[in-house]
């Protein structure tokens, strides 16, 4: 088992204690399936015993594996990212059960030599009952932790969405005030234009019109798409980028109503654009900075691609970039989890000083 353990820990993409927990758990499952298969086939001999053993093990694996993938895997993957140092003690649970199985099944006498009425059979069944009970409690606890984490994330996103709406509302108010002022001053502007035309001062008129144009719609919000959530998010970060002298480009086609929760849409666009903006802000002042965004909703599927200039030395831990920001990394993980919940994908890459985030969400 030492070789298998070493190979598993080397190949696993999880942290050491997470991988150790998974490995020991499946060793326990493997031993228990072997025990039940051998017990059922114990009264048979020859080919009948071998065939029965294979059938029993196959049936048990076919029952367990789909359950693990459907119910356990999603919760477990979320728990892997939620917990940290707790895994250093969590591995003791499968390790303890492994020791109990080895002691009961193989000492002082191997289980295939047990009689039908041996007390060891009752003891090992009790151990398996405890094993299932403890893991069920762990599953319930994990579900509670994951739900709490999801609720906290949703609350943070709602706060973020509220700030975006407030920023959008303030820009709309500023636009309305500016429009009212321009309408009020329009008579005076017409008087100036007519006076310059009548006096033939065309060059002065041209300079005046250029100056007048520069004051129009300075704070006006752009309409990037029909979706109000996406539009407010893009407007907010576009304004932030312009104030930082960052070149931007937006090609967005998202309809007003889509089959994606507004909070999840905020998570995807808000986190991705925030990361792009922060990456540009960390670059030297004399370096060219740009953010290019393309988002389209087609065939009940949202596709987002955000490309921005970045540091040339970005490192990756698996599929996620390693952040230099203290307490950072939550945004990219949230994007990844949200994409998985919509049976979509999220990929991040860095090529030639450009960071690229590509996200696909399928309508629920």
C-alpha cells in the first residue's frame, strides 16, 4: 500500500492532508467491499466462489461510485476550498477506522477463518455501522458549512450589487442634472453661435463648438447592453478604468432577461472585471494598460471573455492564478464555483503579458 499511497499523493492536485483523507477513505471502502464479497462467497468453492466474489464486488462498486459522484463529490470539493487547517485532524477519522478494520479483520485470526457465529463478525459490523454514522455526520456538517459559505458569498455579492446600483443611480442623477443645465443654457449657446456666424468669425466658432462638445455627457452612462445588471456592472468598472487612464473595449450583447440569477451574474462579471482592473493598477505607470471585454448570450448560454494587460510573471496553482494580494483569490474561486453550478466552465491563462479569463454559463 506504500507505493499506492505515494503515487496517489504525488498525482493528486489537492493539498497533502486532503489527499491523505481521500486515500484512507477509499482504502477503508476497498477493504470493506472485499470483506463483504469474501463473506458471501465463503460457502462456495472453485469457479463458483470466484464468480460470486467478482459479481458481489462489482455490484457494490456500481452502487457506491454513482452515489459518491452525485452526492458526495460536489459537497466535498466545496469543502476542500472552504476548510484549511481542519484537514490536518480530519484525516484521523479514516485512519482510525483503517486501524480498527486491520485489527478486527486480521488479528489474531484472519476473517476468512472465522466461524459463522464468531464474535468478530458482530464487532466488525459494529465498526462498519460506526463508520457509516461518523461519515454521515461529517457529510451533514460539511453540507452546513458549504451552505453557510454559499450564504456568506451571496450576501457579499448582494452588497457588491447594491454598490454598483448606487453608483449607477448617482451617475444617472448627474446625467439628469447636466441635461437640465444644458437645456437651460441652450438659449445662451444659440446666441453665441448666431453672433459668431453673423460676424464671420468661423475659427472662433469652431473653437467654441469644440469646447462646448467637451462638456456634453462627461458623466453620462453608456448603454452597453439591454441587461440592467450587466450594464450597471460594466458602467461602474468602465468609469473606474477611465479614471485610471486604462484603455477599454466592450463588445457586449446580453438581453434584458436571461436564465441566470442576477447575483451569479454579478459574481461573474463583477469579480472578473475587478481582477482585471486591479491587475492593470499594479502595472508601472508608463506601461500600456488595457481591458478588453466580450460577452454574448446566445443559445441559452452566456460566454464571457475578458483580456487585460498584467504582470508577465503570473504563477498558477493548478487551474487558478496565484494572487499576490493579501486575502485574495476569492474572486477567481467564486467564478469557478459559479460556472460549475451552471454546468459551465471557467478558464484562466496568461500569455505574453495578457491575462485571459474565459467563462461559460449554461442557462438553468
